């Protein structure tokens, strides 16, 4: 390629072809290639860690995943121990969490996005929500211990645990609800207002239905987080050795429904796993791996569903 | 338009609207009550603690043995453990997170990015107790092949696994910040004959720097508050050390350790976990405020 | 566009334009086609761009003029679905040749964008960016000199000489655009592409840029895309009119405006569409 100097002062012009420029360019291109390799390596470290973690869990826990493992209570003998009380406990605790956390979070999200006036109070609530999201989970455990267990006297119960986790995932649900509502186009609201609907009618009949997938994504992520939480429940004193099930919520006698289970002691899957991992001996650690495997499976399924929802949402969002 | 609603019906409807708005407001305000309750509980129990232990002993003491017969209440060993494990995590995640973010934002095709990002984000969804297992029974044995005298419990292994846990916070959020940089800046740089790497490092990254910093700070805040990984893999003896190969308890691990025992409500030892919790809350608060401020600043640039 | 009279030109400009016809072609494009995925945006465009003069591309929006401009520094490469066929040569060398590095090409062919896009850095660092990445300065004083002379050539030096280390984004729109021109000059290009450089500016800032373009043509080959016919008439020696991805007509500017050969060109310049 022939280059002629075109600048009158000629000082920098035409350098694009001189040998120094070309030599330098070669180095710049090499740097770029090196970086791309580094980028691939760095990105794969995260992926490799995830894979290593799952393979490690599966290798040590998979043989323990028999039907008995799901139907046995914990035992002093590793080979006979199971997670019956743990998964039942997780199920009950998470029901309480969802029952309290979802309506509260969605309502708060609706208020902040649709109703809140632009004033200092709204600002305080908003800053507070984002701050609450950054509070370590174990601090929620301290709150529950000081206020619920001893202050309100709800004890080390399923109710206390469910309530604590509900507060923990509140910011996640609020933020997801707000984002989902914000994505609903303004024209939809105008159309509804235009035919004389009240604010709540607009919200209930038009905005919320359109926001459901986004809200659901947040709820699922929140529930998944709550299911895996250990620290706050350890703090309120969840027991790790429970060889019984709480009383059934449905009974044969009138009034057929009982809430006695709410105030029973409990254990949950992550706490059971924690208990086993801190015991010496390979046998118990296999149990811990098996319980961890069950937890991972639940986490993966829930996150998969959430990713699917988000994917569908993004495709549909072109109104 | 003739309304079919009578005056009474309309009044009832108005009342209903007001009632609904009030209920929603209460729900939104509940998050503020949660924060207030957290602060109140921690301060209330800590006051009880500080009426028996001078605050200077607590802040500057270098020995933490509240459960011994001759108890000492210096928080420094626990604080040191927390900061050391956080530092190890940061050292591990900083290069990986940053390079991953630059790679995904500036080099990977949109398709690859769409697949990799959700998988990386799974790392923040893994239950922490599983990470604890991974640190104790995979990472530590792995490290022991390089560092022969590494004890079974150590800060290094816990810190690295915390680093893995916060990869999504650092990488994914940094990537978001970098992709928010308008394309016309990239075009400007490419049109001058900059390579994509030069554009990424000299134009995009500086333009997104506050968002990237906010992502790092959020990651640090997570690392500071992480409990199960350190409780399982870092050991439970308070140990004022700068050597990550040693075992050392963190603030969070101490709280777990105490909660696992059955301390009588109202005892001084019971109150220690609230005082420790208060320090933890203040520590994360500082990081959260810094991150919030940076994100805010970042939003104002464009 | 609602003008109904052909823009007037000074006799001096006409004389200069006439001479430009003899200038040797700096760039030759032959049978250029551009596709975005399945959609074809440019059809068989061939044109010669003379050296050290201003050539303007005009036409209604969506006509392909910006797409064509971006072929000359291969900015279209940054769009994954974009495909270019045909020949484009600068100084008789194919710029789409295999093995040619776009970095080298873009160091020779600078570009100024529609919206001023200074980097969020100081004025000094904005200008120094190109010389630094290309290693054009041998010392700090060398770099200082490049910055100063580039700013002078862009007519911005007097306005900013006391605040070289303040942010480039703090300048007014017109100053930002001149900063971007200075930034392009600093690399020492031979060709400068301008993609509607005044569309975001007020009339006074526009006039300054046009004045600057007139000066720059002594040293650079300039191609400017504009939606303003008056601007094309004021600054360019040759004009190419595009319509629906086709190069309808190309020639000496005042011929295009006073005596267009094609009906479509006539309709456009008399404001019947566009």
C-alpha cells in the first residue's frame, strides 16, 4: 500500500504505513489475542467452579440418594439417617414465608411504583429497601432471636422461621415487582383511565396481569434464596436433630384444619446438611453431600424456571 | 356520559380506593419498620452488653474469649478474621470478575453472553451451606496439595470459595455497567483505529468506572456478611492473624457458634452476639452506602 | 426540506470546483453492495472521490448515504449482520483485502459522527488518545505539540487553551464537535469522513464547522453526509445524490443543484420529496 504524506507539516501524516507503526500494531493485535484467551479462561473459572461443585457433591452424595433417605428421620447411625423431617420442615417454613412475604412485598412494590408521591418519605422507603437488601442474613436471625423468639414469644418455631425468611426476601420481591410494573407501558394505563377506571381498577385489572411473569420471577428467586438460607435459622435456634413430624395441618375431627404445626420446633434441609458436614467421618459427610444435592437440585430447578420466565418475558416485551 | 353509579356507590368506591392505598402504604412502610426493628434490637441488647464491658475494651481488645471462665471481649480478632477472609475473596474475584466482565461486555457475541450470564448468576443462588461443604471437603484438600502444611480449617479456602460465590455480583453487575456505556463512545474510539481491547480498557472501562466500583463494593459487602462458608471451613477459634493459611473465626462464625450452644437468654454471653452483630451491620452499612452513592453518581453521567 | 430555489454559489467556489474535476481520485468505489442480513441497503454503487476536496452525499433519510460512508473506514464491520461486496480502493489499494488490518485503515481514514462523542476524559486526553494508542508521539513535548496543532487546525485552540485538562464533555455542542474533529486530525489521517456533523448543532456552531471544513480540504480528502442541501452546496465541490440505496447522480456540486440530469434529483432539490 503506497502512502503519501498529505499533511502540510508532514509530521504525523503517513505514519500509518511506516515500519514502526506496523510493528507496534502487531504487538497491539497480540495483546488483544492474549486478552481474549484470558477472558475465556476467566469466564470458564466461574463455570468450572460450578461444575466442580456439582460433581463433587454428586460423587460423594449420589449413592446415598435412595428412597429411604427421603423417608427416614435423622439417626445416630449415618447409614440409616434420612431427611424426612428436614424436607417437611423446609416445605412448611417456606409456605409461611411465601404466605407472608409475597403479599407484603408485592403490595409494597405496587405502592412504590404506582401510588407513592415523589416526596421525602417515599425516598426514605426506597433507600431503605435497597439498604435492607444489603443487610447480612445472619442479622435477620439476630432480629428474630431478640424480637420474635424472646420479645413476642413465638419461640423457636416454624412460624418464627417463616416470618424471618419472609422479611429477608422482602427486598427481592419488592424490587422485582417494581421492575415488572415499570415495564408495563404507560399507554395501557392511559387506555384504562380513559374509560373511567379508578386507580385500583387500573392496577388490578391491567397493570398487575401484565406484570405477573416479572413478579413471579422475583418470587421464585426469593423463595429459592429462602430455601437455601441457613444462618438466620441457626441463629434463632433451629434444631438439627428432629425425629418427629409436626402435627398435620389437616385433621379428621372438626374444624379439620389445625395450626398447631406453626409453633412446633423444626429443622430444614440446609441445617440438616450443616449438622452433618460438621460431624467427623466420611459417612455423615456423604449424608451432607446428599442433602446438599437435593438442595442444589431444588435451586437449579427454581432458577431454571425463573430464567425461562425472564427469557419469555423479554421476547414478549416488544409490545 | 351518564354514570350508572349512584352518589352512595361512588362514595363507597372512593372509600375503597383510599383503604386500598392505605393498605399498600402500610406494606411499603413495613420495610422501614424491619430496619428500625433490626437497629433497635441490636442496640438494645448491645447496651446491656456495654453496661458490663467498657466499649474501649470491646473495640481495642485483642483477645476474644467470652465463653471462658476469665472472659475477655476484644472484637479485633473476629473483625480481623472477617476482613481477612473478605480480602482473600476480593483478591481472588477482582481479576477474574473484571476480566470476565470486559470479555462478556466487549468481546463475546450476544448469543454467548445470553447463555453464560444466567449460568454465572447461578453461582449466587447456590445455598451457602453447599459452598461450605465445597470449601471444607474440596477446596481445602485441593490447596493442601500445593501448601502441604495447610490445616483442615483455614481462611484461605473459605475466602476463595466466598470469592467464587461473589463472581456474579462483581462480573455481572460490572458487565451491566459497561454495557450501559453508549455505543457512540465505542464507535468514536474504533473509528480512530483503536483495537477492541484498547477501546474496552481506555474508553469503556473508565466511563463505567463508578458502576464497576459499585459492583465490587456490593460483592465486598456480601463477603463481609457471609456466614456458613466461614463457619464450616475457617474454624471457630478467634485468632488475630494476617496469615490466611491459619484458621480464624469471623464475626458471623462466632454468632453461629454461640447460637448452636444453648446460652441463657439475657446472659452477657448471649448479649455478645448482638454487639458483634452491630459491628457487622455497621461494616456492611458503610459498604452499602458507598455502593449506593457510586451507583447514583454513575447514573448521572449519561 | 422545503427549499424551492436552488442554492446560490459564489463564483470563486465554482471556479475551484471546476478545477477539482482534474484532481486525481483518492478513493474509487466500484459496484458496492451492502446487506443487513437479508435486506439490501446499497445497490451497485460506483463513485470516484477526488483528493483534497469535499464531496457530499445527500438524499432522503434511509437512502443509504451513511451506510456508504461507513464502508470507507469499515465501520460496518462492527455490525455483525452487515455484509459488503464490491471494490473500494484508496490510493489504488483494496481496503477490503484479506489480511488488511482495519486499525491501519482507520488510522488513515478518520471519522466524525452525527452526535458529538467526546470521551469522558480531559480535552487534552481526548486529542492525545489516538497518538497514544498508535505510538505517534516520541515524547511528552511531541504529544503536547500534536495536541496543540490539532486543536489549532480544528479552530478550537484559542477557546480551550487554558482548560486543556478539564473534561471534554463540559464543552458546548459545537465545541465538542470541533474537539472530535481535532481528535480525528491528531492521528494524521488522509481522509476524514463526516456523518451529518452539524445535525445536532445550532446555526452559529454549524457555520463555524463549515468554515473549518473549507480550511481542512487543503490537507485532507473529506466526505460529508448531510441532510441539508444548502450545506452541501456551501461546503462541497462534488455532490452525490442517493435515493433508496441507489446512487442516482454524482457530479460537480453546482451542476447537481442547477442542472440535474435525473428527474429524482430534481424532485429532491426542489423539495418535492425528502
